[in-house]
C-alpha cells in the first residue's frame, strides 16, 4: 500500500523518480525499490517523503480516508446546523410578519366598519342627475354592501390567524 501511494502521489505531483530522488538526496533506484515494494523507507525518510510530496504521512500510509470522512462529516454537520438556524430564524420572521399583518387587517377592518357606521350611507342624499355623481354613488354603495357582508368573515379569520401566529412561550 505504501509503495502504491508513493508512486500515485509522485505521479499526481508531476514528479519523475529522478526528481523525487534529488529532493530526498537518494539515488533513483531507491525510489524505484520503494515503489516496487522491494524495500521500505525508515521513519525519518517517510517524513522527508511526505514533505517532498507535500502530503501527510498518514496519506502515504493510507490512513487518512477515515479521518477525512470524519472531518467532512463534522464540516457538513456544522453547515447543516447553520442552515437549520437560518431557516428557523426565517420561519420566525415570517410568522411575526404575518401576525402583525393580521393585526393590521383587523384594525383597518374595524376602522372602516366604524367609519361606515358614523357616516351612515351619505350617498343616499346625493343628487344623481350628474353622471359622475351617479357612478360614484353606485360604486360607494357597492363597496358598502360588499364590505358589510365580508367584514365579519375577514375579522373572524384575522383574529383566528392572530391567535395561531402568536409566539408560543
């Protein structure tokens, strides 16, 4: 395994046996013997090989696969945790926006309903001989008629929504 790793890493770095031998101050035949599995470098030479190939000793020995997977899993789990926190924050922000939107809808509905009650259908006393006044009066009547029928449904729906979107302690 060591012999295959030295050969593969050397080739991936674009080095010949002679170039690696020069870096390590050994003869080319020594590199050839290591790569053929006929001999094994000692521990000091193994460290020198790792430095020359810019590769950890554990990679040369073929042990980093498990370590890199563990590091990869830690990195992925860290990223997933950040993403989950961002999604939770986004969900909370949306819930708060919807909550305040429903409160605003309720307030506006009550204000319009109160305004219609106070003005008591003023368009009934208008002079409809003018076409623009007739169109405006018909439009105001249609709005009032539709609003009076829909306002209770809108108000009840908004109040239910307010309770469903409130913060849970």
